[in-house]
């Protein structure tokens, strides 16, 4: 009986360690996803800026 209780405690400890590891992984993935989203937003802003600048240059050339 004592061995069974000891085994249950070991298994519980291992499960809690696994749970903590999974939570750390989730947090890391959430952080990575947030950074990716931010980078995508910045790329989109730069692409829009480039497009607008290109259009402005074309309009200037047409006027000349």
C-alpha cells in the first residue's frame, strides 16, 4: 500500500511538471504569435506607405 501511494505521488508530481511545461509552451507560443501579428501589421503599413508613395510619384510624372 505504501508503495502504491508513493507511486501515485510520483505520478502526480510528474503530471504537475508536465502541466507547468505545457503552460510555459502556451505562453511562449502566445508571445511568438503576438510578435508575428505585430510584424505583419508593420509590413502591411510599410507596403501601404510604399504604394502611396509610388502613386504620388506617378501622379507627379503625369502632371509634368
